[in-house]
């Protein structure tokens, strides 16, 4: 395995990026969510039951929970999340009662309380819920799951919703990691995307979190928004660095107004062109790595002492629907409208509208509408993609022993497809025809890791879905 110093290296090669940049999956799952198909609540329950049996047979195996809170007080024009814009706070109380029903239905499938090492509240805006309502949801979870005292419990925060007292309450309920939405600190950009948020309120929330005992602070930023330039994004990053967050996520804005209605309110003419976006990304990577941040992959950076960087170093880093995560091989139980769970042998997704979600729960059935059962080939390829996306390397010997395959034979077509990428310097393939060699992604290949991972995606080889994937860089 590479050393941490080597793992953190990334090289911005503009010619290679322009050659290989296109569209492709982000691989928060494999197969990707566009491959899910209709399933019944009974079929979804069967996947959950199989996960429960595996948890019971492997007492040390942890579980992870995801709670989706769809409500937002205001709409950020760039947002592509599943959300409900409303100022009616009474809707939260109704939603919690349906969450309770869903959690009880799933818990009834489990033979014992699963041990939970991770919780993530996402949205929407989770703090649309009041302090009392957050306590209520956490108490429901504690009733049906064994929440570990040393677990990683994270929540997405909109600083405009918060006071120092509210942050303290979150810590009291067990949250110890925060993901703080910022996007940009330039007032011109903020106005253009309807996300006006002062640096002072952002700093207050982060300071309050650290005083309350939050062990990790992540800041979310977006590049490619209207009116952004290299100079303006550099100023934002320099101000963010004074907050010294443990993690920084720098997402590429995907402008899809035909798919996401709020984006129609963004002036397309004000968006930076593709060449300018690459300039912004190049400058951002240099600034962040020179400031001591480790390049984790894709759009994530972390301080060397952060658990995300340590997980990459020790081989436990994984990708899931929240991005990069520190716990490998967790079964994910997900609750709420549109939430996606990952039981042991597949995926399940809930109804995407509140009306349909409520209707199924009123009928006493799980609100699952889509899903996927993994084949053996899916599991093999998922592991290969995970290792490349998370570790930038794949040890062939260990992989063959784990899956009882001959790597060169099983992936013969993929290895041939990788040769042009290797010739361009994106990765090193040792000991061709790879009887006992390894795959090592180069520093310049790390920017194009999705291009490399796509070679192993059999579903892409068999034909693309109707999904519109984001740009690779």
C-alpha cells in the first residue's frame, strides 16, 4: 500500500483532463442508482431480512443509518437534492410520525438491535426540525438500534438556521460531525444562487461546534456557479482556510435546468465556461494541497490527521451515498422519502414523493419502490471500483484470494481497455499480463479516477441507461 505522502499526491494535467473528460457515474454505489428497477415492499423486506441475518451471524459487523429530512425554508437555485420548499414548520411533525412508522416496520424485520457505528442526517435541511423534534427522532432510533457511544454521527447544517445553543443541543444528542453548507462567500455569487450567508454566521456555527465537542467539521463548496472566477473562488478558499475545517468538499456544479426546476432561475450566461472551470479547479487544488490538505479523491480534501485521511491510509475508506466514508462494509438502513439503503446483498430506495411515501406507510407496508439485488459479478466489480476510487490502487494477489478468481482472465477485456490509459500515464499496470501484479493510479490519473473505474462497470459496457451523468472533472 502506498504511504500517506504518496496517496495524497495529485497532479493537475490539463491536456489529459481535456482528453478524457466526459460524463460518468460518481460511484456512490455499484451498480449506480439508475440501474435500480421496480420492486415490491415484500422484495425490499426480503433484502433487509437477509442483511439482518448477516448482521446476526457477524456480531462485529456494524450498521449505518441514514435519515432524510426533505424540507427547506428557502430554495438554493443550484440544488439538485430531493427537497420540499416550505415555510410551514408543522409539516415536520407529520413527517416524524411517518418516520416512526417506517423505522418500526424495518425494525420488526431485524431479529435483534443492530449495533450502529454511523448515523447521517441529510436533506433538504435536517435542522428544519426543531430541537425537540431532533431529540424525538434520535429517541426513536435509540429504541430500535444500539447506537455506539464512539460512533460517527453526522448532520448536514445550514448555518442560517442555527444558533450556538442549537449546535450545543445537537452535540447533546450525540452528533459529533458536521457538514456545513457554504458553497461560496462572494456576495454576488450568493445572490445569484439565492444563498445569502455571511461569513460571520458560518464562523459562529463552526466555533460553536468545536466548543460543543464536534470532532470533525466539513465545509461544502461549489465551483462553476454564476459569476465565479479564479480570483473570486481563491478569495473564498483563503477565507475558508482561516476556519481550518477538517474536511473540504469542492463540488462541480452541474447545470441541468431541464431536470432540476430551481436551476432555471440561474442565468446560464453568467456561468463560467468549461475552460474557466478547469482554471478554478487547478487553482483550488494547488491552494488546498499547499495548505496541507490531503487529496482524498474526486472533490474531497482532508487534513492528514482527520479520520478520512487515516481511513484511506489504512484501507478502510469507502464510498456510499454520502460520498467518502470512514467505515468499510457497513450495511446501510435508510429512512425517509427517497432514501436509499444498502442491505448486504443489494439496494432499496423509498418513494420519492411525500404523498406516495405516506400512502404506503398508511397501508402498513414499507415505502420501498425501487431496488436491486447484487449478483456475484456485481460484488466483484463493486469491490474493484471501490478500491480504485478509495485507495487509488488494487492488489491483484489479495483480490484473487478474496474472490477466488484469476484476475487476468476475469478482467481480460478490462485490462486491454486500460492499456491506452496506462500509456497516457493515468495508471501503472505491473507485471503484464498481470498474473500477480497490481494496479496503481498515478498522481495525474487521480483526477480522472472515474474514467478508470468506468472500465470495470459492466452495466455501462452492456448499454447506457437514460440517466444523465455529471462531468468526470
